[in-house]
């Protein structure tokens, strides 16, 4: 009878300690997988953030009439901190030089959000209701800026009357 009691006790101990040991082993493995304060960083902290990708060349949306050259600006179109990069076209009509710019954004809302920024930036800005555009002075030259869907576009260097026809021509090219 004592032998059978020993056998029960031994079987009970094995049955109770095996799951406990398994749980303890899993806990040790999980703790070993954790990170420590001394772990090496994968990205050095002094490394600068990556530059945004260069925007696509959208010069095909700029009118060809009077066009002298085009260029893709990586960021801050027309030098404005709130503007993303885009395509800038240089134009000359007689002695009058001006620029047209275009940039397609992710959504029409993104384009619309930029218009109030232009309104704040341009001196003596006014809404041109027939076009849904803003016109104002930027460092001594007039700027006419508008949206069409997800596009932000404009003309710099022409007054309202001179900018009307080229702006309409530009707007028809934007899809």
C-alpha cells in the first residue's frame, strides 16, 4: 500500500510540474526576445529625414504658346513654404516674361486647402469669382492662382486682364 501511495505521489508531482515548467520556459523565451536599452538602433539619430521624392514632370499640361522652357521644382513651388514641388513653365510674349505652374495633388481637397494660404500670402489679394481664383501681388509681381479638381495652378507675372486668357487655356489642359 505504501508503494502505491508513493507511485501516486510521484505521478501527481510529474503531472503538476510539467505544465508549470512549460509555462516557465515560454516566459523565459519571451523575455529573451524583448529589446533592451543597450540594443543598437537601426537608424542613426543624426541621419536627416529623407527628402520627398521629386514630383513628376507635368509639362505636358502647360500651354505651348510662348513657352520658352520648363523645369520641375522639387519643393516649395514659387518659393512658397506651403507649396509642394511642381512643374514651372517660363513664357515670353514680346518683352513680357511670365511663368505658369501646375501640380496635381492627391485630392481636390488638398488643392483647395492651398488657396487660403495663397490668399494670406498675396498682398492685396482678391477673389476672382468668375474663375474661383485669387489674384494678388507677390513681391512686386501679380500672381493669379486657381484650382481645378486635384490641380493647383497659376500664372505669375501677368495682371488680371492679361492672365485671363492664358489661365483659361491652362485650365482646359488640366484633366
